[in-house]
């Protein structure tokens, strides 16, 4: 489901089920209130799709189902973060299927603010799944804000006790 997007400066936020995206959405809601900007919440499903959906009738149904699921994801994340879609912010919902970085950069134009979350990722995730936030930072034609997911309170980096790397030696 995609609504007609407003003109003028917009705040576009990438939304998924990750904790980092929840922090980014919370930041985006506050910034949209502060600057009185329209908030465009975007979820892009990475479901595999055929490049020519007209060729396969089943593919059209898969795409429509994934776009409907995108709306459900955005609604549930808004519910978790703000208790629902805020009444005091003009909010638009966009669901797409494909590569998230490409679609986010495609939606953002000059004058917009693109907000993304960045969480902690493991080695395999970094190798096999490219970073959407880094793609957008490199290719967007507008300002990109990357909201870092905060560290948990029991993290040794916060307590001042740094973890030793396996290649360092401890000197007495």
C-alpha cells in the first residue's frame, strides 16, 4: 500500500522489526514534531521477486501479499514505539518489495531527511547481507541520519572494563 506522498521537505524513515529501527523511528517522530515535517514510514521486504512480475501470475499475488505485510510491520512498530501512529504528525506509509537501500534512496529527494537505524551485526550478517544504512549514506542525494542502537547497560565498554582482544597480551 502506498499513499500519495506530500510535496515539500519530508522525513523518510526506514522501518523494520529490528531494535535499531525502533530507535530510528522514535528519533524521526521527535524530529518530525520539532520541524513540522511530514513523516514517511517505509518498510521494504527483501522477498525474492521475479524481475518481470507480469510473466508469472503467482508473482503478482506474492508481491501484493508482501506489500500488505509491509503495512502490518509499520503499524506494529508504531504501536510499540509510540502507542500507535501519532495524531500530531502527518504520517504516510509506504511498503515496497526489493532491495531496501535502493528503494529508500529512490524515495528520498533533495530537501528530505532520510533516517535509518544501525544495530550490531555479526560477522556472517556483515558478509552476506549488505548494510542498508551504508548504502544509503553513499548513494542518497539528501541528508542521511543514522541512529545507532544504544549499548545494553551490562556492556563491559560502558562499565569502563574493556574486553581483551584475543591477539593482545596483558602486561603486568
